[in-house]
C-alpha cells in the first residue's frame, strides 16, 4: 500500500490510499482503497511514513526524564553578565576562582543564600553546569572570596574607567548592616540604621556615577562617623582611579566643615551638600534667607557671609512641610497624653519627690523627642506642663525648608540643576535598599575575618552592578517608569511624579502590549519556569543509551525579556 496525490484540475489534489496488484495476465495494476483527502496533512504524512516502514512509539516509550533544573532565570543573569563582560572584569584569564565568583554574583541576584547553603541552591539550577563549578565546595567559595578581595582595587578602577569622566558628578553615602557574632574586628556598636538595638554593625560607603551605577565600596568599623569616611573615598577616586576633576555630592552629615575646608585646598574639586538644621536656623532672619520669599516661589539662590565663595539654594517643599507638621502634632499629642499620666500619678501621691517626678518625666520626653516643645514645672509633690508655643512656631516656620550649598559656579550649574543633582542621592539610597532588603541581602553579616567581610560587601556591590543594568533594560516589563527625560525638566523641588504612561501601567497592571507587569523579582521567578530536562533515550536494554537535553520553549513575554537584555551596553 502507498499514498498517492492525484491532480484534480483547479481543485486541491486528491489524496488516495492505493495498493498494487497483478491481474491474471501478470500485468501490474493499482486500485484505490480509500480517499484520504479529508484528513489533515500532518496525519497523511504520518501514514505515508508508516507505510514506508518507519516505526513509531509514544514519548513515554522513547524518553525517560532523569533530571530537571530551573534554567531561564540563570540564562537571563548570565546573559547580562556576558554583556557587561564580568568575566574579563574579574580576571582576563580563565580560572576556577573566576567562575566561582561569577556563580556567587549570580546567586545573590537569583536567590541570596549564606555561603554555607549556596552550594545546595546551585544544585537546583543549571548554574553549576553553565559556569563549570559542579565540583566546588564551601572551602572553594571562601578561597574565591579571598581571591576577589585581592583584585578589588583593580576591578573598581576598571569600573571607574567605564563610567566616570573628568568633571562629572559622583555621589557618595554611608550605610550599615548589623553583624551576627562577636569576633570580627570591623563589628562595633554605633548608630544603627537597621534599628537593631544591642547589635554590633559594620559600616560601608558606596560611590556611584551620575546614573546610580555602583563604582566602588569601602567597609568601615561600625562606630565611625559618616564624615570621617568621605576624604578617604575621595583620595581613592583621585589616586586609584585617576579622576582629578569631579563634583562630589553628599548629604548634610557627610560633608563636615572640616571636609569642606580640605576640599577648598584641592584644585578642580566641586561639591554639593545641604546645611544642617542648626545652621539653617542660624540663617533665618538674616539678609539672604528671608522666608517671605517663599510666598512667590519654592526656591531661590542667595549668599551669606558665613559661607564665603559658596552659593546657597533655599528650597521649600509644601508636601514635606505638611507631613512634618502632622508628625509633630502627633508626637506632641502623644507626649501630652503620657505627661498627663505622670501628672495624675503625682496628684494621687504615687510620685512625691522632685527626683522621682523628674525620672518619670524624662522617660516620656526622651521617648517622644519633644523636650524642647514643653515647659515643665517640677517640684516636690507638684508637676505641671504646657506647650512651648514659641518653640513650636519657630520650628514650624522651617517645615519643608532646606538649603543646599555648593562651590560650583553658576555658569556650570544652574539653580534648579543644583537641586536635581542633590536629589540624585536617592539613587544611592535605592542601592542601599536593594543591598539590604529582599534583593541582595547583604545583611546580616556572619563572617568572622575582616577580609571575608570586605569581600562579602564587594561581592554584593558587583551583584548590584549587574542587577542595575538588568532593571534598566527591563523597565518596559516592570513597574518602573520608562520615561526618564521628564526628570530633567520637571520642578526640582516638588515631589516626584510618575509619568502618565507609568501611572497607566501601574493601574492596569499590564504593559502597552497587554502583558502582565512584573517586579524585578517576579520577572526572574517567571523566567525560572523555563526548565532544562535531561532525558535518556530508551529502550532500557540499550547499554549505550543516549542522553539529551530538552529546554522549555520560552513564552512570548519570556522571550521578550531575553531580547531586552541584548540592549545592555557598557
């Protein structure tokens, strides 16, 4: 039997099932057994192949899946690392330590784990096979961290060469993470930004370029002040990176008067920072800073004899003013309620002496931080209080007001642009949030050795460097605002507003082409559903059974994520 297609004039050919036979005279003839024209082409092709002797078996009889590992999210991160040339950044020559460090960088983006459980996580993904680290153990990872630390200065110099230019703005800030343990020399008690009382901590300062890319990071003991870390970081930029002409942007706690005096002595260095609240109060009422000027505008520039050679930019944010007013009123009301309880205790004789009363009042005042806004009367057997209206009014007058100070000339930096550049410090704060929270989980820090702690912090910075670029190209698929140009023209003092397209995307929870909008982590989770299956070819009696890999075909949205990663550029 065979299948034959017979032409049918202007209609599609007739597909017939036929067989050959010989008649009584021995002549070969053929006859039609069935008309197959109504069948689908793929079914007809299958029948044709079967008639030619090809054997068919079900998928379950042909293959046996022996292993399945998540692959899509691994491929996405590794593609980003290839685009950023992370391997060449770490070391020009291939080596085991380089692959192990790359695997640890990828792991912090995919699913951060302590070093002791990192190997177990690897076994659930294709990451070990992709980077050739299947045989690595915990000791290998610690050795690779030591290897990485030796190359930190060179790696950061390469990053600065990639992203920093002479005369550009750089941004620096300090944060801290709590430490679990007792023996690390960097772990000290200090101001805890994590609000972890009784925990030692480790400080680290991060420097970024004008777009928020991390360039370098330094670890410091947990008890150092912000300002004491600034000048050493500046020296690194000038000496290690060869950037002699820059404008440094730091918050009001970073650039102390001593630091500014040192900056004035150095050539080609500009800076932007903000006045502390005490310095701001001292300026009020002087010729330059007249609060009445805010009735017509929300920022203006002025000078003051206390800051020679500097430009001062005063700003007022009404939204921030209202917020601070509400918070102060809530704290005042809470303090009054607590102080009223103390007064009641005095009235019934539970607190008798001035010392007892003072201790009870002190606990309340310290908890609410409202001492300056109350007038207290304390004596033996007597306690009363009232609000200090003059103090409250003086503070309320400055609600929402902040003053920036800069050494950059007006011809190089306009008034509005000065505010915009200072507000870009929020990019460093975003980096700290990503490092600390569910993103890269730099905390808590467990390593006992000084060098291992530094390597851990540097490893997290490199992971953020990769993640930063992935977030940028994935803006279209995530809740991030795709329109960035409006940031350069909007009112620099007013609260930041999303573009209309971003608002629409957030409200609909769908992109312009109808796809589901993701967060960065949920998009990685979606990609992780792309699985690589390892299959053995049956039958089982075959001693040399072939092993093949079959990977899940990406959906259209997943394929778009992979395509967008091709837009990453150095």
